[in-house]
C-alpha cells in the first residue's frame, strides 16, 4: 500500500442518468447539474417531470429513450426508486443500456444485488446509499444541499472494479458527501440498527403518545418531536426499506425488545431504569465524539492496488471516510 488515499487512475467525467426524481434522486440530479455535470433523469410521473423541466433540469417520462441516451453517452445510471420497483427498470436497462455502470441510492444493498442478479445478471454495479433525507418526499422536497457533509456508503467487495468504484465514489464526492466504503452485508446490518430500527421506535413513540390523548400531543415538545420525526415519512417508503432488510431488522428489533423488557423488569422490581439509560447515554456520547469535527480520512490506500477493497473496508470500520 502507498501513503496516498486517492488513486493515480484517471476518472473520466461522465454523464449521470438518474432514474427516479423523488427527494433523493431529484436532489442528486439538481446538485450534479448545478455543479456543471451533465445530468438527465427519468420519472414515471408526468407532474414530476414537468416540475423538474420547469426548474431547468432535463427529465423525461420515456424510460426507453432515457436509457438509450445513457447507452449512447456512456452515462452512469443511478437507481433512485424504492427497491420494490426496480426489477422492471433493471430489465429495461438490460435491454437498452446493458453496458452501463449502475449504482443506486437505495437504503438496502443485499436485496438490490439479488434483484440485479435476476433481472440483469452480469451488470456492472457498485451500490450506494447517501445517509441523508427528510420526512418529505417528491420533487418539491428536493434540495441540492441535501448531501453536503453527509456520509455516503459505497459498497466494495473483493471483486469490485477499481474504476467503477472510483466513478461512483466521485459522484458522491461531487454531491458534497464523504464516502464510507462498506461490504453489502455490513451495510445492511448497520443501517438496520441506525436507520431502519429508528423508524420503528419513532412509530412506537408516536403511536403511544397519540394514544394517550390530545393533551399529551399538546404538551409534546423537543424529545417527542425529534424522536418521532421519521415517523412522518410516507408509510409506503418506510415499509419498503424496513421490509427489504427484514432479517437484519428482525435481529436489532429483537435486541431492542430484550433491552426494553429488561428495563421494564428493572423499573418494576427495583424502581430504577439505570442500565438502559446509562447504556444509551454512553452510546450517544460516543456518537457525538465520533462526529465532533472533521472525520479522519482513510489513508495508505491506492485504489486498484492488490487488497485495496479489504483495506478500505477495514479502515471504514474504524470510523474513517474516503475523501478522494
């Protein structure tokens, strides 16, 4: 390994084709376009396409024409629709842009790989997942600053092509994010704990609070507001990501239930909630410490050298990020 965290390989500036122009896909289209990068997109909703084109962005409701353009221009194709909708899109990609490099912004990675294996076997694919979002959705919610400073998971296995990985990582960097290299299975376990499970706990907190009375909702302030924010996300979008990561979510849900049962028993039998509160406080402090200031960059890795994928993953597990 060399001491250079980037690579001497040249990453050509290629167009980016975004399929799905909701909050994440639309925001990506906007930030790349606004940075001077050639971008174009597809959405099945004519209202979304009309809104995007009215704002000065290139968008179409014609998937085949969009994919043919991607093939002609050598564009990187970004899947930006829920995982439950990507199989027919992938079949169309296999027919009209079979050689295109694919990435995505979907919150699960192993399920996406399974669908690709069925619908477009042999596809060039490097998974992606920007850890950014709001409870709002649709083109009206898009924001070109959404990814600024965010962590963007970019998958790497021992067989990932260096140039393909750099192309996808460079898109994340151009959007303003820091890249976190991660294996697909490790990604799904991590997001189950820090993203998908919080949707379920937010839903439980909201349901319990609302079930008390409108008095409780009137009194609700910061802890309720912040703790239930993601429960405001469209239910179909929440279900799509949670259910697609079912095994990993079941594991962390079981751990959460076990911890809550232990807290209930401790409070009932001893009148305290010490263990869970203390554990949670320590975890929150660790999170704040890790996110205080600039993250430590990955170093000593040249993309494309033997073992580069494993070394990226190893340093990412130490909390480091790839900054190019």
